[in-house]
């Protein structure tokens, strides 16, 4: 997530974008813990693990389909 942010955000706005990305990551983790905790209490740990695995697979699928073909300012020979 941070690598993608670094590639697509202008350098002048990078620290603001990284702070926002960090806050979003922490907020997402808190929400996920709240939801899976409720699932574990109500339906058992297997359901909570299944929900977490499904969310990870969904996030991977979204990342693979939503990524740009190339990044601005980068060439095929750039590291």
C-alpha cells in the first residue's frame, strides 16, 4: 500500500498521503477486529477466520484489477 502511494502521489504531497494511508490502515484494522470479534463470539472462531480470509482474497482481487498498467513518471527500465 505504501509503495503504491509513493508511486502515484506527487512528491510534494507524499508525507500527507502517507499519514492518510497509515490512518486508513489503522482504521481498517480496528473495523476488521470489531467485526471478526463479533463473529467469533456469535458463531465461533472458524467463521471469523473464514471472514478474514474472504476479506483478504477480496482485497487481493481488487488490488490486481484496479492497479494501473503503468505508473506515471516511470519507464520500463527504471528500478
